[in-house]
C-alpha cells in the first residue's frame, strides 16, 4: 500500500518593491545604538535648557564654572604689624594683594515694591534721590517663585535669578497671593508668590546708597564693600587659603563636582598603571619571593569589592597612618631593610657559581633591591615624620593626608590588581623567541624588556586598558562614601536640599554617560590605529 506525498502548503508572499527593500537594508546597516543614545542625550540636554531644576542640578554637580572671576580665594593673613586680615582675595600681582574684608550687598527694588512717598534721602525726598544719594526706603512687598517654605521663613527666587530668604514674622500672612491659587513651594519654581511685608518690621526698611536708578527701579547698596590692599612683604604668615570660584582664570577653584571626579580618575589610573606594571612584571618573574608576593596581592585585591577597599583605606588605614604609623615607622623601615638583605643574600647564594662568568646576575638584582629598599625607607620616613606648616606655623603629621588622597589610593590599589593581570597577559602574549633573540644580541633582561617586549605588549593591552579606564571613571563614584565632594556626592547634597532625587541623579547619569561614550569612541579609534597587522 503506497501513500502519495501530501503537497506542501506554501504561503503566498506579497512582492516587496526593490526600493523598499533597499531602504530596509540601509536602515538595518545604521549604527542604531549610537542613534538611540544620541537621541536620549539630546532629550536630556533639552531638559537642562527648559527645566529650571535640571539647570540648577547641572550647575551644582559641575561646580558652576565661569569664564572669569574676581573671587580667587578665601584668605586669612597675619601681617607684620600685628594685624590679622581675612576675606576674599579679589586681585593679586607680584607685589600686592587686594582682600575684600566685607562683601558688598545690593538690593534691587522695582517701583511697585517700595513706598515712594516714604523714600527719603540726604538731598530731600522723592525724585531728588539719585545715584550716589544715601536713602532710606520702606519695602512693601517682595515677589518671586516660592522654592521652600518652613516654620520660620520663605525662600524665593527673584526675577533677576537671585535667591533670598524672607522671615515669616516680617510678612502679612493673610494677604499672601499665590499663582496658581493655593500652590505650594517646590524646587521646580512653579509657584509664584507675592508676599506683602509688614510696615512695622524693622527688617523691611532698607538704608544705603543708590547705585542705579532706572524707570523707578532702585538698586541700593545696603552694605558697602571694604577692600584692603596689602604689600606682599607685609604678610608675615598665611593662615588660610581656600580656592574660590571655579573659572578659567582660577582653575585652582575647580576642585569639586565633575572636576574632582575627572582629577581623581586620572591620578588613580596613573598610580594603578604604575602599580599594575610593577606587579605584572613580578608575576612573570622566576624569583619565588616576587612571584608569590605579587600573586597574593592580585588574588586578595581581586577578591575584595572595590567599595570595601575604599572603606578600608578611608576609615581604617588612614586613621591608623595618622595615629599609629608615626610610632611604628622605625620598625617598618627596619623590616624593609631586613627583607632587602634577605633577598640580596638569596640571590647571591643561588647565582654564586655564575659570579665569575656572569657577575651581572648577582650585581643587578642586588643593586636594584638596595635602591628600592632605600627609596621605600626614605618614603616611609617622610610619610611618618612631622613638619611645620608654613601657612599656620603648626606642627603636623605627614601621614594625615586628606580624604581625596584616600580615595585615590583606594581606587589605585584596587585597580592595580586588575591591571597587573592585564600587563602579565600582554607580556606573555609575546612569543618567547622575542626575548631569546634580544638576549642573543647582547641585551640585558631589562633592556630586552624595555625595548622589545613592553612596546609590543603595550599595543596588545591598549584596548582593554582603555576599557579599565572607563570602568575606573564609573567606580570613582564610590568615593562618595568618604564624603568627598565629587559629582555623585554633590548630586546627593542637591537631592537632599531640594527633596527631588530624580532630577539630581538623572543629571549625573547623563554626565557619566557622555563621558563614557566619548571615551569608548576614543578607545575604538586608538584600537583601530594601533592594532597589529593580521
């Protein structure tokens, strides 16, 4: 009995026009990941432009940089004549410095915000009060966007962008007008409020000098600036110098927010590379002491979370260095010297039969170990010793380093282990014949490694090295646990102040994404230009 095969059912497909098929192929070839990320970033930056809260968050986490500034630093000087001067450094040159010991306070009063009939000045009343006249005026109301309201005050953003605090006992509470009606204070600045001021409150009467008078609007200088110019030769001691506003002409003030994030990342990565290269070379060494020491470091550091390493450095090692290290530094130096002596003795014992033929096999490692030991002992002496601060005249311990240094060393120590394995793999990827050929030409091991092996290994490890730099940039946010004012910490402060965490954290997420995408593109370009020929 035979059965005939059943005919296959075929689905009739509609013919696709060639033009549509070509368009679909072109669309499929587009780098959609770049397009999607670009559209997201474009929408985010449009929010920065159109939303007041996003703009404030962006300025806050980036340390609000300016083009130029006259607020260079907050200073305090002891003068040779016995006086002490403190304030804002606003000008300086090789011979003189100018310090604003009292800041200027200006109040802008639109015509409808004060009682023109009650305006008095030295020249009389009313229109006679021009620029330069001393005036006394009763402020009748103040209006702006209501940002914050608590039991004792209102916080308003005025039309000129300044933020002021108004105490509630100076305001007529029953006559307050809000737009929209019954709106409440919020950081988005959507609640416009007019606060009628009580005429009997002394704080509502302003006295000062008119600096500007246009169309009924007065700008009154209620507190004049006091500027003192000092010769540098008259400054006996600098008690305080805290960098001021971040600007192109005052880069020392750019030490918080995104600038601190980038600075910590760059410095930590440099130290991590140096540490990783040294440990990576020890990992391929035939010396058992170097090999086992480096292996213990790599396995331990890679097995501990980065956050825990930073906590150990910041809250355990740093206090120990400050309090206990100066008392034990002598014994640690002695231990380093003993280890160096043991290493030299073992090297000499193992290579003693070759001393007459190859004296360098003993002399080179012995000299290297002696130099490293001397450098470490000297560094420990500087770290554990004390010094006299020239600015304050106080005796300080060198080991009391700031939190930023703790964050840098925590990241460097943690990432040094990963980079050590990276360098080890890169070096071992170069064929052994390269080293044998270099040694046969008369090169020493160090010369062969420096001139032949490492340049080739560097080209191999460059792409993953760039990826680790990007990872370090992201992990730099972990140092916020040490209360360091980098970008994430600034976002936390902004979120706490405004009670709006969404805008704060979206802002830093966008900034991190911009930096990492840019660095990823740079890594791709470098990788394509340094790739070994296939």
